[in-house]
């Protein structure tokens, strides 16, 4: 009897991982929640390699069989999963799901991953959207996790809200590293995941994809737009590529209306440019952009007006009102400002006036002293 159904609840993978629940199933895998009976009943996630289009399960003994034409293809996929699990198992970063290893059974492969208590980002934004600071916190955490992944020459390829888990402590963890890989064998080509026309970068949807760090950066940028935007439908890649204006105006509009700073808008725009060469080429470049201080708002005309003083003017000059141009203001200022010659005459008169006042005070003082001496002499003789 043939069936594509999952393993039954209670089945033990590797004799000690007991299936508790079927979490989900995709085109190339079935995900189980399992309990480790050896390690104090700790919970883990087990991902079973199961190609829906090329595999079937023998219900009598749970083994998986693959169609003859796809045997080599499944072998390549298995080798790719083993290679990445081995690399991920050496990484311990709070923002990356932990991989513990793999085991082979039922003629297929099971990768054992960390079980994360929390909800995926897609469900988070069903309740409410993020503000700018929350989005920046998400971005910084994703950068922190992906920097380690990129340093191991691994590109995730499928970053989107549903592949980011938020723990009860507010930590974001990147999950699902085995999707959107392209495998080819003879005439069979398979992608081990669903290519999302909103979050997947343009180059990953080409026949011969040139994948790089910029591919994950595009997906992060689109994820940021999703958690910030109240629009129910964001422009997908087809909409953008067929934009008749060739300026991507409809897409840029969705970023322009966000209630965030202009600096953060520019960062998101550069992350999501269609041409991969125009995007940020590394996560460090995004960190540098985030660390730049916000631009100070320019002074208004009114604030400039209050700072300007006009000395020696009997009447104030109106600054840039409807009746004055910049040239008019300059002319009026020159007209009402005393010339250098006038200033010299004025200063000379002030000097003469000051000299006259001092001479007058001296004469007055001498007179007063003389008068007092006369009075003293009279008083002396009268006695």
C-alpha cells in the first residue's frame, strides 16, 4: 500500500525521538515536533526529507521510496542538507535556530533542530504593525544572526516573516535553512521550497541564479516593509518588473507613506533595489547606515529672521516678505546702513563732544575748590 501521509503520532525516530505533533508539510519535507526520551523529554524539531512529487511512503513499514528518475536528484538534496546541518551545528547564535545533527532512517534523512517556543513573525503582524524602533530592533537581530551564517558561505535564500520566530523573550530567530535551493539532475530541476514573489530576490527567480549576500539583504528589506506597512497587498516582483514607468514608482510609494524617518526609508529602498549590484553588498554596510545620526531639520525663514540684527537702523527691514526679493533686501540694507565716510565724521564729532565735557567738568571742580577756600578764610578771621 502506497501513501504520502506523515508518520503516525507516537512513532519513534531513531528509537528515542518520539513524534508528538505534525507541525507542517512542504514540497520537500515533513516537520515534526518530537520528544527526546533519552534527554529528559526535551522537545526538538525533526525535519524529514520527503519529496512530494517524487516520493511515496510504504505504509506497511514506514519506509520511503523514490521514483527511479529522481533517485540522483534526491541524493543531491540529501547531501546538501547534510552539508548545511554540519555547518549550522557548529554555530551558536541566539538569532539562529540551533541544529543538533541528523540521522538516516526509513530510506530518508531526518535533521534535528532546536524547538523554539514562540510564534512566527507572520502571526505577530496579524495582531499589530511595528513602529520604527521595533523594525530597527528586528533588523539588528537579523543582521547579528546572518553575519555568522554568511561568514560560513551559507545564503539563506528564503527569509520572510514565516521563517522568523519570535520567542517569548522577544528574541528573533531565523529558521528553515533548507528551502529555495535549486538542484538539477539530467532533465529534472527542483527547488526545495516555494519561491515567494514578494520576499524572494529577483536573481533567485532567474533560470541561472547568481546568489550572494545581497539576495538575503533583499528579503530582509521586504520583510521590514511588510512589518511596517498597513497595505494589505504589497507589489510583487512581477508588478515591479512590468512597471510601465520603469521607475518603480508604485513600489516606492509604499515605502514613502510609511510613518518612519527619511533615513530609514532610504535604507529600506537600497536593500530592495531590483538590480543586485545597487543594493547593499554586505550586512556591515547596513550597520554603518543605521549608526549614522538623524539629519537635523533645516532652520525655517522665521527662525533665521529672529537671529538677524540690524544696528544703526531707524526702521527694521522686512526679511523675504512678499514685497522683497533677496536683492531688494541687500539694496535696502546698503541704503540704510551709514557709509564709511559718514561713520568717520560721526566718530570725530563724538570725540570732540567727549573732550568738551571733560574740560567743563575740570573748570567746575576748580571753581568749587576756590569757593570753599574763601569760606574757610572768612570763618578763621571772624573767630
